[in-house]
C-alpha cells in the first residue's frame, strides 16, 4: 500500500502557460476603457483627444525546480515484490516538486507578502461560530469588491478542508435547503456552489509534513493515531478565497496569475524533464526530475482571501 496526497490546486489558481524562453514579460493593459469622455464634436471643430492607453510589462523567470534519488544495484537485486523501482522513484520525485509548487501557490495567494487583498476573521466573525457568523454576507461583500476592482465576476470559491467541514454544517446555509433533499445530512459541494453563486467550489485538502527536512513520519503515526506523533498539516490551512480563475490561459483575459512553465528539454511532457544516468563508483542509477516554472500574481485584485475563516 501507499499513502497518496489529495489533488493539488496550484495550477488551477495559477493556470500553466507554456513558454519558449526561460524569462520574458507579460503585457498588462489597464483601465482606459472605463473612463468617460466628452465625445460631442461641433461642426467645423476637432474631435476630443483622449488619454493614451497604458501598458506595463511585469517579468517572469522560470527557476529550475529539481530533485534526484538513487536506485542502488542492491535494491534492484532485492526487489522481491516486483515493483517498478524507476516508476516509483519518478513519481515520488515529481510529487515532491508538485507539493513545493502547491506551497508556493499558497504563499503567492495567502502569504504575508501577497498582494491579494485579504481580511482576517476572528471571534464571532469566524464561520465556525454558528450563532453569529454569516458566511454568505461576507462572500457577497467580497464579490462586490472583486467585481468593482477588475470588472469580472468571481467564478470560484475555494476553501481549506477545515473550512469545508464547518461550512457544510452551518445552520444559515442548511436553512436555505431545509425544504430540499439533504441526503447526507449536510450540504454537498454542488449546493455550496449554488449558495455562494459560483461555478466552482473547490475543497483544498492537500497535506504536507511539518517536520524538519529529512525527518519522516513514524509508521506508528498512521497505524496508531493515539500516538499523536503525526506532523501532517493542510497546505491551505483554515483559509478561503473567492476569485476569478480561468480554465486556461487566453490573451486579453483577467486572471489572478499564471504559472509560467518553460518547456526546456521535454516539450512533449509539458516541461517535466526526467533524467537517468549511472554513477558506477556508487553502483547506483540516478533518477533526476526537473521542472522550470515561476508563479506570478498578474491581476491580484481578481481574488479576495479570508484568513482564519474558522477557529
């Protein structure tokens, strides 16, 4: 058996953009189309001249994110279970890089230096307070701010798993469906999407080991929860975000940000380059995985973050 992480959402928040060069710039236009002008021209007069449209060019640089592992000859010789050592090694390395990408996306969206607007809930405003809190009112206020900021309606509400288990049982939300079918006794993700007026309701469940690098979870943590030695934590914590996230990159569209991925060395694999080489002096084969990417906020006003949404 093998433990498997939950789905990653980094490249849903920041859709991947394949690029031909390691570095480049992104043309970003601003709000001239929303400015009202006097446009009446009298006979014999000249048309009014408007202010020129503006453009800036934020840069990206795709850093090499790479890890490697060894397959000693002794491991091959003692592979009694018949598992594919190379496949397992590549999967393990790739998952580690993707987990780092997930944590990078979290920091870009919800970290201390993130430009995405956020509000920290506390006390009676936290959605775990079933008596005083009103999640829909908070989200509707955020919807107005996002729409007024970037002229796009949010299409997604994404919540950390601890937030989800509180929202699906919130009395104010359940009350909206009291005359409909609640098969499991709590709200489904489809019902929650309808409550918050979005196309997508994402539950962010991915986990990471909070122990120091090189210190793994003891087997007892999984087989004996009473040992209380587990150090797994939710990447996205007790937070939530309302925003507009396109399904993929398109020209002249609003997006909170993108993952710029340089396809160097493996364009047919979406830029995931796998190397295999021999180190004879160690009697081992080395597997090495590379991904070149950069996560950038492009229009941070397209999202609104709720930090500490539940206690």
